[in-house]
C-alpha cells in the first residue's frame, strides 16, 4: 500500500516540510577546525604548566586526550542547553511563574507542527489528505501493530483487521472522498491509540 519507512522517527518527518539549510560561509569549516586546534593547544599548555607547578608529571598525550574529550563533550552538550529560566520573585513557593518561552525549541511542539501543517493544507485540498496524511496514519498503525503484536497489515491482514477494528480498517484501506472533520479524526486517533 505505502512505501516502508526506517523507523518511528521517519513517521513524524516529511521531506517537503523540512526547512532549507542556510548556506555556510566559505572557509567556515576550516576556521572552526583551526579555532578548535588553537584552543586545544592553549588549554593543554595551561594544564601541563599547572600540573608541573604543583609537582605532578603526567604524560603529554594523556593531557591532550583529556582536553580533547572535554572539548568534544562540551561541543556535543552545547546544543542541548535548556531554555533560560526566567527569574521569579516567588522563590521556593512551589508554583510555576506562569510564563512560557514559546520561542524555545520544543520536541513536542515540533512534532505537532509536522502534523498540523499538512492537516491544514488538506482542509483546502481533500486529495492532499489521501496523499499525505492517510499514508502516515497507516504507517503509524503498522508500527503499533508491529511493536505490540509482531505483525503489520501486509504480513497478516486478517489478524490486523481484527486488532484494528472495522472502522479503522475501513478508514485506512478506503481513502475518504473528503477530508474528515476534526471530530472524526479524533475518533480515528483514539482507535489507533487502543491498538
């Protein structure tokens, strides 16, 4: 019915929805590597000098590897910083300040937006629902069936139909002529969650 995907992460993404990558300036990667090497050399020199000043002798290679390890961990975790917390006058009151940083990147919001944009587009163009949304829902159903029951709609159609129920089975195998209402989609999603 639909083309197979690699995993559940692929179900929440679509090639047509990915933003274009900004172009990098020329020499950006070389400049980054040079900065990294200079920083590594400077930090290594300081660490070796401090260690020798206190009377410790450590192999130069060990110091370099330690500095590299710390820099790699810092580089990897640098992109994972949580959004800054806003200070509140009510310290230790046990209550949230009631503010939210909506501009911060949130995985749940990103996943919801990946579904919301195609759903909004399908309201104006019903054929888009059958082309974009219905295959995603089918892939989600197959993934839930695979994870919980060890089968898919293609591998064991009879058992899959029993597990999905007649309403969900009919919806996934016979594309509707019009875009379903939000209430109808809520029922379908509820049936998917029961699998």
